[in-house]
C-alpha cells in the first residue's frame, strides 16, 4: 500500500505483526541542517490515521522545538534530565573524549556552565511516530550527536508526547 505524506512524499507501507510501518525510508532526514531518523507506525491504516501522520509531519520542526522546551523545563524542576547530564558528564563523555577533545566538543556551545553547554548540545536524533487512529504517541530521542559509532546513541533522553504535542514523560533510555 502506498500513501502520500509530507517529508516522505509517496511511501510504501508494509504490515508486520498487525501494524503498518514504512517499507523503506531514507537513511536519515534533516531539519535545521541536523540529521535525524524517522519511523512511522500505524495500528490501523485509515483516513484518520493518515491525517494524524500528515499533521505530525507538517509540524515536526515545531515538535522538536517544543520537546527541547520540555527538556529545559524538566531540567529546572526534575531529576531525569539532570541525571542524564550528570551520567554523560561524569561517566560517558570521558570514555569517548580525552580532555582536549571534550573541551573542543563543549566549545560548540555558547554557554559557560557545563550543564548548560550539554543542554545546548542535545539534539533530536530520532523521531518515532506511533499512530492509532487520531491518537498518537510521538517519541523524540535526544543525544549529543547523531554518530552511532561514537556511542552517542547508546544512551538517549527520550521525550514522549501525545497527538496534541503535550508532554507525556521524559526518560533516560539506554
């Protein structure tokens, strides 16, 4: 079955384990010159679910921005984002970079404090869209880099939102 969707144009869907998903997708997509992966899964394929997918894809840039705002709010009021940054700062980044490389990496941010630098360097590396008629769950995975080889995507901060783009939860997934 083929359908027309923003960002993807005409796509083929395959049914696996009772759900429809992309039969083929480009290796990655770009928003604001940053690469990210995209997957879309439909519980049922009907006009309502297709319209939900279209609306979500048309708003992807603003969804990514809204999720970044959710992360900033979470950082101010919760421990999940703080825990994620602490884990990366103290345990993971020192395994990836030597001190000079780490300073070079952090210098890509304009912020002065390390946590603020890390928050600024987080970017979306994957968006997963799970649609059941008009209801959707959208998962945006944030990491410090798109590069799988360096281990950036072994441990991500996942922002779950609903079909109205309201926050469901933020979790550390790794």
